[in-house]
């Protein structure tokens, strides 16, 4: 992860308060005492506070949605995928076309960001040679198409989502904020594609996909406007930057270079992009690029979308999703919205997973 300085916490995370359960004394004829209940969870379909109104929890840092979905929450903005919104999104299925958005697990090859190559073994059962099993060694669930779980990146000074302390997070003695939370819940809702790559082509703008080029927020806004598609609360936004198309046709030499030193373009990683995502009340954002934002950051860029989205909002980030066939279909029928489902692997305390996402039009 790129070096980043960050503002000092103005409050610091508070650990989750747990209420002690009181026993109701069993006295005859005594009136039953009201039960001590957990703090009320907000209705996930109710209007959310604006970015400017964050935080809502006393002591939480500015721009943090800690407590918005409850003090014990571990799925963040995925809460916005309410049954009503899922039903509404299912109505977007018209042609019945299904687009599977995972790359093969051995792409990119070699993997980026120092992740390892897995080895795939096929095993024949000794007594039943007509039965095969397989297993993977050295499998990095984030080496290919992936979700970043909320525990993937914490803010270096402010901590992890919802103020959950390090000792309760994977690898440090606990399993909170893991991908298993998303796997148990399941992800389904309205997906919207922003085809920035085609927008850039139409406007004669070229992106150098081998550099840490910044794609300004205005390009994303203009793409959505040209596509005439709106971001509604609970939308899962898919951003096609053109990186995957570039990578798939790159030479073996360039792929080796990118694996040695991963330099990737992406959407600008600033508080104003974070504000845009929050104020549109997105459930999640995924891209065809390795980090959603550009990496590494220049010395004068001090912000990371990973901090805002994962640590401050609880908004999962998807990376290296294969949006190619979906985008080709969207440009043909001019429909950039669809029903989206995703079933990440249920890895207890896992930091990421292939998304196993399907866009259904
Ligand atoms: C890193 O932060 C290196 O990983 P990712 O971009 O996959 O989240």
C-alpha cells in the first residue's frame, strides 16, 4: 500500500459497548420490568446522513460512518441492500443475459502487489480411481477478481471500520470485519456500469494504463451523465477504466514488470470522490482495475480511497472484475443498469475473496 500521511484523529475509536444482561427477579405479582434492549439499529432503507453530517457517533472521526448501521455492524453499506431494493433490482432482468464477472483465478499472471501464484493439484482417490478432487496451494484470494473485506485496510491513525480494535481483527487474535460477514449475508441489488474507457475513447482522451494516472471524478460524473443512468441509494457501482483490456493484451515482459512494481491508474483517491460515493449512498464500488484508485500515490497525494471506503464508511471495494462482455452488451442495448449478485467465499476472518459476481440483464 502506498505511503500516506493522514490527519490526526480528532476522537479515536471507541470499542463496542456491550450492555450487561439483567436478570428479571422472579417475584410473585411483580410487574415485569422492561427488557434491556440493544440500541435500536437504524432502518437501512431510511435516509442516510450526508457526508457533511458525519460522524453521527460521538468521538468518531470526521467523515466516518461509524455507528450509522449500528455499533456492532460488520457489513457497512451492504446494509443498504434491503429486501425492497433487491426486489426492485430484480425487475431490471429483461433479456435474461447473464454476465459472470470473475477472471480466471490465474489472471493476472504473475500476480500483482507481491501476491503469490497458486499451484493447482488434482488428486485421484486411491481406492476409487474414477473420482477426482483438487486443491490449491498458495492461494491468494485477492490475486485475481476480488472483494476487499472491510478488514483489508484500516486507517493508519484512525483505525478500522466502526472503531473495531486491531485485536479483534483477523491475524491479530480475532475474526471481525472478515469477508465471512459478506458471505453469510450475500450480496444482491442494482448494479450500474460506468464505462469510463468508452467515454475516454469518445472524447479522444487516452489513459496510460502502465502508469499511476489519476482519472478525475468529473470523468466519472460525465460518463454517467452521457449514459443517462442515475445512482440511486443502494446501487453497486462498477467502473470500467479500460485497465483489464490493456492488461489482457499486454506483452509477457510488461506483465512481469507490472508484477515487480505495480503501477496502476485509477479514479482519484480523494475525500471528494469519497463524498460523491457516500452522498449517492452506494452499497459498494468495484472496478476492472487492480486498486480502484491510482497506485502508488505521488508524494503530494496523501489520501487513499481505501481509507475512506473500507475504514471510514464500511463500503466494500471490488477490484479486477471482468466487465468486458457486460460493457459490450451495455453499449449495444444502451442499458447500463442490471441485477447484480455476488457470493464471496465464506472464509472465516478472510481479508478478501473472489466476488463470484453475476450481472443479469
Ligand atoms: C492493495 O491495497 C495493495 O491491494 P488492493 O488494491 O487489492 O486493495
